C-alpha cells in the first residue's frame, strides 16, 4: 500500500482539502471553504503551521474571539443551506470553552460546524500545562469534554492513525440530513506533532452529494389518507425546507392541493410573503393570522420542523381537539414528536411523493379564502405599526423602514432579544432564502459575527444585520473582522437602554423592573454607549440617526459604502409587535407581590389549552 508520512495536523488539513461537495445549483465546490482561527500554544506550532502551508487551498481567516468566529462559521453554513462547512480552531483552555456556546447554536439549529481544539498532552508528562484544568479523580478529563453535550460527533485523537476512522465519521455526521450538527476533535499537543505513514488513498478527492432518503410507502399512504380527510389542512414550513432546497416543491404542493402555508422562524422565506396561500409566521413570535389558522386546522403537515415551543406556543396554538399532525422530516426524532404520523424522509422528495398520492385532491375554497382574509389583516396591522413617524422609532418601524426599501438580494439577519418577533413579522420576504434569525439557541452575540459569516458565504448579496444594544455590547469585535477581511455588511444597532424584551417578560409576569434596563440596574450613572463611535474605532463607516426618515436615507448611503456600515439609533423601550401566542414560563406560586400571583393565575389558565401527551 502506498503511504505518505505526515503529522496528525498535516493529515487533518490534507484530508479536509480533499473533500468536495455538490452545491444546490449542481456545481462542485470545496466542502470546507475555509478556517476561522485564533492561535495559541495549543494549536499554533502544529495545526497552525499545517494551515499556513496549505493557505492557498484552505484559506484561514483571523477571528477576534473564538465564540464569534465559530458563530460566523455557523451562519455561513445556514447561508449555504448546509452544503458547505466552515472550520473553527482554537488553543486549549479558554479558547476552547469560548467555542462551546457556538457549538450549542449549531447543535440546536441542526447546522454543520467543524471544531478543532488543542488539548492537554496525551503523554501527561508535562502536566499540568498552561490553561489545563485538573480533575483529581479523572485525569483524562479536560475542558474539551464540555463539548460533548453540544456536538453530534465528539472525539479526542490519541493516536495519528485514529484520523482514518474519525475524520470520515465526522464528515458523514455533518452531512447527514437526519443527524446534522457540529463535530468536534480534540487534538493533544504532542499528538498533533506526531507523524504516521497514512495510506495515500485517505487523501484522494471525495465528492459528497447529500443524500435524499425517500419515505416509506406505508407512511406516505397514512399521511395521504389523513390529508384527504381534512377540511382545514395547514402546512408548517420549518428550516428543513431550506436545507432540502424544497421551496419549489412546497409551492407546488400547496398550490396543487390548496393548502395554506405558515412558517417557523427557521423556515421563514420558504415562500414569498406575496404567495396567495401564505398565512404568516406562526407561534410566539408569529402573527394573528397564522395562529388563527393553526387554531382551526384539523390536519397539520409539519415539513422539516422541530416543533419547538415558540412554534407551537408551548403546545397551545393547535386548538382543534381532533387535529392530527403529519411529521415530514429527515430526522426520525422530529418526525415522531407528539404522536405525529411520521413520514421520515427528505422534504423535497417527500412532498413530491405525497402530492402524487393525493392526485387532484384539493381543500375547499372557503379555507383558502379564509387564509387570504386573515393575511390581509396581518399586512394591514404591520403596515400601520411600521409606518414612519417623527416619534422615537420603534423596532417595528426600524424593520419596516428596511423592509420598504429592500432590494433584490437583500438578506436579513437577526437573533435574540426583541428582534426575532419584529423581523419575523415585519420583514416580508420578497425572495426565497433571504432571512436568518438564529432562534434555536437564541444566542445574543450571534448577529454581528453571523453577519460576517453570511456575507463571506454570499459576497454578492447585501447582508443587513438587525441587532440590539445588549447583543452589541456582548460581541461586536467582528465588525473589525469584516473590515479586515473585506466582507461588507450593513448593521442596524437599536439602542433601547438595556435588555428591554426581558424586562417586558419580567413585568408581564408580575415582577418589578430589575437589572434589565440600565436605569434599573445597580449603577452610579446612566451612560449611553456611542455605538457609531465604537464602530468607527474598528474601521467601519458609521453614523447615528434619530428618526425613521433619517434611517431610510442612511441605508442608501450604507448600500453605496465600500465597507461595513453601522447605523445606530435609540429606539422605544416598550413598544412591541403583538399577535403572538401563549408561551409557558416559570411564574412563582408564592410571592409577596399580588401582580405575580395574578400572572400565575393567567399562566395556569393558559396552560389549560395545552395539548399534553402528544
């Protein structure tokens, strides 16, 4: 057998370069288009050197924070719909633990991400080394064990030859439509440097074309029978629609069978907002029209959806006691949730095969007419609250200003805090795959880093980031990354004086405002951050505006700019888009505040509408 002698680090890099992928348009591209790296003593001398030697084939991008660069890698994967995988590498210790949060984001959102972290010496001779934590009764444990709960594939490479088994398994996991998620390899410093005679065949080019598993015929028959018996069927489009590139089949299925479509946060922009059967966003961050339709639906076809609590309103939005759910999902785990009729398979192929079984069956015109009327009311409401005014802008007005002025190719990106409900309602998609709101993990700090990664994945599109002051303070250093790397984005920073949406939750559940707004925290003086100055200091173009009209003008200047452009403005603290559903949170049973007890009573009343045992 022909072999080649390489270090562990060199072998990893060569193997990754050899992996190719088929993109959604059918073209071939590198499976691993690049690496985000911050080097330290745990990865610079071996893996860093191997990356430098291969920098023309596997570009390395310098991050500012390990969490940020891994979040950027996650957003990249979302933008390319899981067809390519970015890598993030760190040293041992805090560099590694910084990436755990990003691993949680990728895991919750079912997105591929390859994490390579330095680790303590396998020999243990130099122990304890710099940044090593020690577990007195378990010397094999390092901080890298913290990645186990937030990765789909976890391994610590203790011998070079283990790569021959571990790397293909990691790749297979990240490309599996059912098990997709992050993979982690811990790389002890001495093992990175150790050489082995690897079989040359291990480094031969391999082209990956993601599988499209077909559903079982019996499952399709049962699903078709359930739909034929429906009078008010409803489709819930989740993120799996995007990852399967199933948008055309979703449109065809809904149109042929006259079934309204509502969307989850991850599934948003599966259809355009002007689609005649579009019912709006569903759930807690959704709108009245979608939730009204869900309340009456008798059969729900869930396509590529996790059925999380924000989609189901903690299982209160489907109010019809006779409703049945069909779970079309590549993951068996999701397809069978809450006693769904499972259809385990690819979304695109599953929709096509299910449509074939339904033939010319269509739901009645009254149901689609009802959808049109509901959605017209939704649009009237959004138009009203998003209209420009001279008062301090609301989040809805900020989103509305960008929505009114969107151009072909615009890609809206947001994450935690108050923006998910606002962009989910106010950004009315004019194009397929024009939206990313990270809400599986609801990770503050995703926004700016994610915008950087999304722009890297889509250099010809305008990436518009919506971010609050809280998330901006948590992580803004990738503004600098975007300037250094030439990945220009438009960032809208809305300053409402603190963690306003959590203050809303706190007060709505009977609590007193406490430690969320800056003004309600333990401070000696309330100081507002000059976010435009912060951005300017990192090389961005920036400005501060005060009105919606000024924001609309600033966006045009931002579009014409040659680098990342930050627009900062103060926004209303207590004005929110309404229309969502019940959401179960913990409210104390015993409290000295009557307002808390009243909120508890409301919560208990809401819980009576849950569908427990599904």
